[in-house]
C-alpha cells in the first residue's frame, strides 16, 4: 500500500512547490466530488454502533472492522480515551441518532504511553496558559481500555450502556484483542 508517508520527498507538495498539504487535499476532494453520487443515506448509522478509537494514522478502522459508509459513527481522539467530549458525542449518537452499541479501540504503541501530565505543564510554561483538558496519558493500555469502558457504562447521559466492548488493535498484525472489563 502506498501512503503519503512512503512517497519520495520530491513528490510532496512542500518539496515541489506545488502548494500545501491542504491544497493537495482540497484538489483530491475536487476529484472525489466530480464522481460523487449522493448515497441518499440518513445520518443514523445502519449498524447502530459507535466506534471510539485513537486518532493514530495507522488505524484504518473501516477496513479493519469490515465497515462500509453509513455503518457507524466514528469518534476519534488522542488515545481513543473516553473524555467529556467523547461522552458528548456518544450521547448525541445514542439519543439523537439511534446507536445502541459502543466499541472502544486503543492500540499497541500508542503515543500516549510515552507522555505524562507534565505535557500540560510544559504547554503552560510555553504559552502562559494551562490547558483546560487532561492529557489522559497511560502506561497500561489494557487498563486504560477498562477505564474507558467503565466511563461509558456508568455515564447517566447514555441510555445504552449494556453493549460496550473494548479492544486493543495490534498495529503490527492488524488483529483486535478483546479486553475483559473485570480483569
């Protein structure tokens, strides 16, 4: 598979002087839109599932899970952790758009395993203002999946908390490993 990361430097927009990455993406959208046909879908996911996952560029969730356009809501953030904003999105997904299942996906080799809350202090020192958010760094990916499952299962805003499962995606094999919430 060829990715932007595997292209020679001279073919990247910055190196060739042909514009920014954003310009390249907007041009790609123009090509996409030229062939686009409205699928006539509703915003409600066909499978009534919301997937919460890390934003890591190595995770191609639709391919990894065999999903098609319209099958699910995908909520991504650093680490795939369940934050207040994740709960906000899940609440809207469930209450307004009909999802009933939540799948949480963390992964091996996550960058949050090498950060600490000191990251916030360093930002505060640099910009003179402390971020209002927590880094949500972790050392044990399995335990962080358990914590995220618990946050979903105990949140009063979510009406559907019984079908919540958590996994760790192995970035080297592509396999999901299910995490037992009770371990």
